[in-house]
């Protein structure tokens, strides 16, 4: 006869045969707990992953089988290595090979180990709808012309590199808002090329030209025009007189000018007058009398909107002193004034 414990779990079936009721199934030992993150809506997961630095986003592949390729399904990635000199180019190659989506931001510090890969990267970025490119090069080299085919660019920052000639049929950067060029060399007729880029960037708001060489093979460049219907901020640093002409800057609000000896040129009066409507002006006026220029005792404009004026100058010679007081007389509504006196030598 069955024991009392067995009898308690027995029943009669059909002709009185006894049957055993199945016991509840025990949970499998070692079965992984449910991942609470996978239950989140995909847009929320995308938002979490896109806020992570790329190495951490890739490392989420180790969380579980469901996360193994999750980062590859993101709508876009930001590849930012500009603050990490010495990054192996293979890191970029592997991401571009595995990730099929859009690269929204690409920044890289280019050295002797990676400059040979930049051309291929630019070609790939052109097909990925890149919106921001920031390249800082340890030594100058000429970039690939596919840069000019990145029509969705909104930010372009280049440092110490050369630009190729514009491709035939160049239509500009219709979405570009920020253009910053530092120590960038243009090919022959570079002034015309830079002007074409500006004309082809109707939404441009910020333009920085820091010791940009547009002369190409010609020591004497032609006059070229700086224009932009939406340009609000302009910075120019140069050791050469490029015979700039400024036209059609109705929204200009902030200007910084460091043009060395050009400030003593008689044409500088007209150049400075082109920014009469600015609210903030920074000017490096450390020039000397032996440049052959005259005194800037008067200006053909009044800076009625000017609220902030920053001057880098010296008071060793009369031209710098006269220019300082000339600017102050022509800024009746000035609220902030900062003057930095620089050391001056005749060397």
C-alpha cells in the first residue's frame, strides 16, 4: 500500500487505477534574470546609447546576447577622437566597417600614423550624411575632394591642412553654419575658391579665418569678397594684405580682427567701416610706423551699436595711440572697454 504521503497525491483514474499528479516544475538553476533594459522603448534605448562615448557604447555588446549588436542599430553615431592624439586609425576603420548608419559627428587628431587613412574616411563620411567634421593635423597634407561633397555639413573645422581644388559642379554647403579654418592652405586662385565656398553657404553664421593662405602660387592675390546674409560672427587673423572687401553682412554682430601691418594701410579705414553695425569688436592694433602707413585719425563711420571693445595695442608710437582715441571717439554707446598693452620691439 502506498504511504500516506503518496496517498495524499494519488487519485483514481478510470477503473480505479491510481495516478501521480505532476509536481510543480522547479526553475532552472543558473537561468539569467530578465533584462529590464530590453523592455524599454527602442527610442529611449537609442537615446541612452547615443549619449555614451563610443567605447562605452560598443562595450554594451558584452551585457547579453540581445545587446551584442544593439549599438550597430543606432540611428547615428558620433566619432570624436580629436582630444585623444595617437588614437589608432584601426579604431575608426572597424567602426565604419561594422556600423551601417549615419555618422553625425567626426573629429580626429591626424598624425603620421593616420593621415594615409583620412581620404578613405572622408569618402565614407560623405555617404553617411555627416553633419560635423573637425580635423586637426599634426603636419599639413592635402585633403580628398570628397570633402566638398558632404552636402549635409553644418560644422566644418580644419587645422593645418591643404584644400584641393573645388570639384566641377560644386554646389556649396547649403546647411553649413560654422566654418573655422586655421593654418589652411588653398590651391592656386584660392581667394576665388574661398569666396565660392562662402557664396555656397547661405546659412553660415560663424566664420573664423586664422592665418589662412589663399595666395596659392601667386604672391599677389586678387581682391575677394566676404559676404553672408546670415553671418553673425567673423574672426580674421592674417599676416598678409589680401585686399579683403566686405559686402552684404546685414546680421553681423561680433568681429575680431588681427591683421598685423594691414591696420596701417589706408584701405583699412574702409574695411573697418564695413562693420559699423557690430555690437562687439576685438582689434589687434600692434603695428609700427615703419610700415609706411598713415595715421588713422578719422573713420568714415560711427559705431553706434558698439557695446564692447577689446584692443591689443601698444603706446610706444603715435599711430597706435591715435587709432585708439579714434575708435573711442566713434563709439558713443560703448559700455565695456578692455585694452591690453603689448611689448614692442624694433626687431
